[in-house]
């Protein structure tokens, strides 16, 4: 699993771009709870889905 998937990290779901940005709430093994802008809080199996960590300093996010 990606070591950058830590609570507070900003991520995108590669297969669901309409969910918007998400903030990782918790990580327990492969179970990652993410609060997405347009989909709410979801449990993601990181063994199945490779969440993309977003650079919070990216000017495109502003």
C-alpha cells in the first residue's frame, strides 16, 4: 500500500473523478476511510483501488 495514504492526505479516486477531492480520515490495513467532496464518507479497499494522492500545494486546486 502507498505510504502517503495517511490521515489528512488529499486524494482522488481514479475511477470516480466526479467524487472530487477526498481527505483520508483513517487507514487500517487496506481499509481507507475517505471523505469526498461530492460523495461523502466512503470506505475504500486500497488493495483494489489505487487512490491518487494530490499535492495540496498544487495551484490548480485553488
